[in-house]
C-alpha cells in the first residue's frame, strides 16, 4: 500500500504488481480511516490487519468463504520494489518452482494449489500469457484450442501487453472452485496455473478441489490462515509500527 516517492520505488509499483487495482488500495485506506475515526481506536489498528480483513471480506462478498482473521500485525518499516524480486511466482513457473517458492514460506504444495484459486477472480494482462499463444513453443499444448483462439482474438499480436483478460472465463466475478474445473478443461489462463493439472503430481489435488466446493473452501481457508502468519511483524520483535497513513512509511 505504500506509495512510491522521488527517492524510492515501492513494492506495489514493481512490474509484477501492475495488475493490482488502485481502487483496492483506496478501499483499504478508507477502511483504515473509518477505524481511526472511532474514539479510542486511532493508531491502534495496523494497515496490515485492515488489509487482511478487507481481503477476507472481498472473498466473502464474491461468494467465497468468510473466516476468522488472526490479528495483531504491525506495519512494515520498509517498502522497496527490489524486495519483491524472487518472492512472487512468475506466470511461467513449473510445479517444482511453485512448490519451492511456497515451501520457503512454510507452505505445502497443497496450500499452494488451494491459494492459486485466488485466480478465480481478477484480471491478467496479455503480456503474462501471450507466450502460450505465439512464439517458439506455441501454441501451448496444454491449452484448450477453442480457448486459445478466443485469447488470440482478445490479445492479437502487437496489442498493448497491458490489455487485461478475466482470469476465469466461466464465472469471472464469483469466488468458487470453477478455477479448478477450468484447469481440467485446459482453460487455465496462466501457464503456472495450467501446470497444476498438467503435472501428474498435483493433478489429484486439483481434481479433488474441482469436485467439492466444501473441500475447496476448507483447504483455501486453512492455506490463507497459514499464509497470513508469514513474515508477521509484532510488538514483540519491534520490527514494525502502526502507520498513521497506510501509503506513507513511518
């Protein structure tokens, strides 16, 4: 949420984060302002906690599960674009690369697969998947041919790579397990998503979550709770604070 300055490019302005909608950040900032407007609450709830709760509420409003959010985080004292390097999965990662990145944060392969369902809503820029449509190894044989033709029409050669396409072509604004059924049908937009079904090691988990909404929601909540504990800063470690302004360090 921290804004870049003349002397620092913040995390949210790293190229891999360019698909994040600005109104999402604004919503968190407004929610935090509403909390601070309550007598006795000013300066007591971190932007990090508000972000975690806003994420939960956005999921629930889109039809996904609501769940208890563990609170008590402090806000970070630094935000640099360079700190993002190597910490977020690339859209071309294979299963081993995905699993290793999540394992480095204490998350299992099953957690990673469940969390990938975040792609059941939202958008991806043409540049993140155009290599599957044209290029030395294109078309990607794991991509459904009809879906590939549709994507090629939406993202023709030479199009602005920032043009965006819905991640889920079936239920683009609903948080559900359609994401996994899309993978079964060869309609995963990103190569790093489709590989979850293409690789026989992860396919059984995808199939199980595609079959049961209950199993999916349970797995997703468990994984979100675990991810919410990664890198948490608390008063005990003295590595964070409660920002006065979510967009400004200090």
